[in-house]
C-alpha cells in the first residue's frame, strides 16, 4: 500500500517538475525578448532626421539585479484563457466636463492561467482499496496568472477638456481595472471548473497507463478555490 502511494506521489512530482521546466522556459524567453534592442538604426539622412524629430526612447536597465527569493513550485497549469475587455475610465465629468474632464477608452487583452497546486497533495490524500483502485484528493483549482498582455493592450481614444492636460494616473487606473475584470470574466466563464476537469483527465490517463485499474477523484474543499497561494 505504501509503495502504491509512493508511486502516485512520484508521478505527481514528475508532472510538477515538467510544469516547472515549461514555466522556466517561458521566463527565459521573456527575458530574451526584454533585452532585445528597442530598434535598429538604418542608414540614410532621412532616417537620421526622423530620429531627431521623433527620437526612440532609450531603455537603460540598472546592471545590478537583486534576487529576493527563490521558491520551488509544483503547479500543474491545465488551462489558459485569452480575454479581451473594453474599459472606459473617466474623471471630472460633471457640468464642467468639457473644460476639466478626462475620459479614455482602453482596449485590454489579457491572459488568465489556472490549474492545481500539486505541492498540496500529501500521502493522506491518496488511498487504495482492495481492488487496487486509487482515491485521489486533488487541491481546489486556482488562478495562477491573471495579467494584461501589454503588447496588445492600448488606449484606443482619449478626450480631455479644454483647460486640462488630463489625469496622469487615469491610464494606470484603467489598466488595473482591466486586469481585475479579466480575472473576473474568466472565473465567471468557468475557468476554475475546467481547470479541475483538465487536471483530473491528465492524471487519470497517466495513472491508468501505469497500470492502476481505476482512479477516483475526491472533491476538494470548495472554500480554497479561486486564488493562487502568494
């Protein structure tokens, strides 16, 4: 019995390790993209003049990097949503809005990723019966990532009053609201339920392939669902 439990835990650990490798590759790809030059200068007088009139921002990251914390994660990502939301942010829209008001229309593209945290599976969550069937209690599904895709998110339109230059914090507020709305939309569309089904399906096929006659999933406590562990 203990040997069977050890096998299941080993399988879950291998799955988690594979998920961690994929996440690490994504981080490496993101870092590579981030350190690419902003643009390549072209030859020609016309290009030089254009560069003077419309200079490209120069990004100068500090060469010193401080790693605050490193944590090993065993999160099995089982579903990804790509969500688009239109956000209207405004301020000063009273009777004098045409003078002091500020309104913008923000098109938000975001990504929401959900799955189960295999770190929470313990030997107590695994049980075998006399027929060799395994009863596996998975953790409640969680949202691991809910973030804006800045490459595809943008301010579509902005209207400022005659006597104002606009609220410098309005776009930041719109972006924060968009991120919250993207998470909310994914949850309302059933991303957590689908993440649970996908996790059970993947683990079921794997454990059956290892010779376990049947896998029965025990529901997790619903109160834990919805938010990833910090």
